[in-house]
């Protein structure tokens, strides 16, 4: 295992006592990891129709196969809150459908993130007749409604998405570009973050962008200098035109590490078919009817996915990696999934599972308590089940050196 990845492991102690408080010495204890603190996630938009009972017959069978693949590998999920789709008619948001999906994810031990609260793309068309002041009012109300309404189910949000190009976006008119152009990026970012923070002070709130140029670096710096608080910096790594390579990835990590904030790789894509032509600037401009996965492409995808994940997981500030999307064709019709359209796993899925649920996950171990009733465990931060004499307890280890006491 990569020595830097090994450094993620922490050591904590557990002391076992009987009902009278006497140490249980020379007892066999089984310790098994049940959850990882690091977030290995994916876009999980398919859970919305699944949780709402919209599938039937063969579609339902396939949806359940995909759901099994989802829960078999990941511990985090991103759900869609694109304003134009979430609330196509003013005052008629799809709250219940998203609530059911979020509950499904929580019930399956997936930490949920909402994406996004503020974005110029897929924006609500009903904003267009409004004045800029009215648009801003609606944007703030939308943030308050979602952040407060989903509190407890969704406590992590991409608060603003792709702000670097937001005020200069010119493909089509939209309300968010209008107000960003008038207010400026930093004042708008301050407004949306303060609005979200007021509704859920404990939430994890991200700025997120695909632009890995100096422009994003400078924007983050400007926001922090203005006193805006980010809980994490979201970095997209869509590689439809080819794998970045370790050198470029490390350079990006180095640049954004100077802020000493958690880094979330929020949207990671590697295709298993032909690569998108290099001259395409906007990935959305590449529209093809047929973009198949190939055996050669799948082998390439597996190699590159493992290298990318190992590079990111080895970095101490990276706390989350989200694959975008788990199933082929779900985004831009690209063969960017870890799972084929028929629900079968690609080599990249299997290889990632060997790491995430194998090398990077503490398998059940049996330990024997010492004279003071203590055992020491070393593993990756997360939740662990401790079993002794038929009694089970869940403990969490985070930074290491925690001392847990369990009374039987």
C-alpha cells in the first residue's frame, strides 16, 4: 500500500469493563469497520425514480441491480437539485421526490449531498421576467427552503456551482448570470453562503467548479480574504478528453492545498470508450448518439481510475471523491460509468472495490484484551463495531488516540 495512504490510518484504544467496572482481561474481542469517514461517492440520480416507485417490470429489476452496485461500493451520494428541474413551475418544487431519495440513501448508509443550490445552467426559466432584485430574493428563498427543509437528511451542499464563468456565461439568458453580472462574483457568493449557513450552521458547505485554472484559485482566495467561510473546496475532474495524469493532478492539489481547507473531488469522470476530441471546449457541446464502451477502453479506464484514486486518497486534505456518473450514458451519453448500461460491473468498479472495501477498509480482526481490559486498533478513520461475549457496540475513531470504554 502507498506509504502516504498508510499515514491516513490512526490508532485508538478500547477498554472493556464488566457491569461492576472490573476490566475484562484476556477476553477475545472482534472489531470490524462498518463505515469510512472518507467519502467515496457517486452521482445517485437514479435513486429518485427508484425511491418514488416509478420503475416496474424489467426497468425495476435493472434499477435494483444498479442500486446494489451503488451500495456495494459507495458510502456517499449526490442528489440533483438543478433549479429548473427541481422547480419547473414556480411554487411547485419536487420536494417529496427528493426527500424520498434522500431517505433511501440514508437508509442505505450513504451520506447525501445536494447539488447545486446556485447555478446558471439548468436554471428556472420562470425567473426571466423578474427584476434582478426579485431574482436574488427568489434565489435566497430557494436556499432557505432546501437547506432548512432537508436538514437532517442532507447536511452537505454545493452552495454555488461554476462561479468562475457565471457572470460571463453567454449561451443563453438566465436569471443567475444576470444577478452575478450585476453583483459580482464575490458579493453573490457571500450572499448565498451566508443564507445557507443561517439555515444550517452545522452543514458542510462547498464552493464547486470545473475550472482548474488560476481563475478559480484567485476567486477562492478573494472569497477567503473577504471573510467568506467555505467548509470544503469542490474540484471537478471530468476527463472525457483523457486522463490528467499524476503530474497535473499533483499540481492542482498543491495549488489548492495552500488554503488548508478540505478538498472534495466532486465530479470525477474517466471514459471507457473513445476520447472526446481535444478541440471541444465545453463538454456539453459534444453530442453523439452512440458512444460505446469498449474492452480496450475499459482496461484503460480501470488503470487510470486506480491511479487517480490512489493519488487523491494519499493526499491528507482530500476528504471525498465522487464518481460522475456510476452508469454509462447517464451524463452526456458518455461511457463514463463504472457500470455498463445492462447493470454489469466494469473492471474499474471491481478494481475500486478491491481498494475501497479491501485495502482501505479494516477487515474483521480478533484481538485479546490485556490485563487492564484494553485492546488497541489501527485503521482508517470511521465507525467500528466491537463485539465481545455477544455484546456489540459502535465506536468512532477520527484523529486517533481516542480512548473508548465499553461496559458489558
